[in-house]
C-alpha cells in the first residue's frame, strides 16, 4: 500500500541541490499560443514562453520569467559543440 505523506512531514527530509551546468536547446514562442506534445500530454505555451529540449530529447514549455532565472544564453557553439 502507498503511504501518502503531507508536505509538512517531508520538509525535515529536504536537502539543498544545485542544477548541473548542462546545455539545452530552446526557442521562444512568437505565436499567440502553441500546443506542444510532451511526455505528460499536450500542453499550451503562449507568446514569450520558451520551448525547451531537455537532455533526454524531451520537449516542454517554460515560462519566460522562470526560463531567465534558470538559463543564460551562451555564445554560438562550433559544429563539434552543438547538440542535436
């Protein structure tokens, strides 16, 4: 049987983690809205959001504010450094 715990019960078990410095690909949404097929189902992205391709090839939308808090632009990569 699955044991369901309250968030307040879990807080004592939390540790701090830092996101690894990985390179992702992303594009800004310029249309008013687009629908994206993701692993979790079809999700809407709106103008200004970013569509990200993750490290396992997964595609998902990310709001503009969170995107710029999480990612920095990098200089153009040479052909050897580009990710597919």
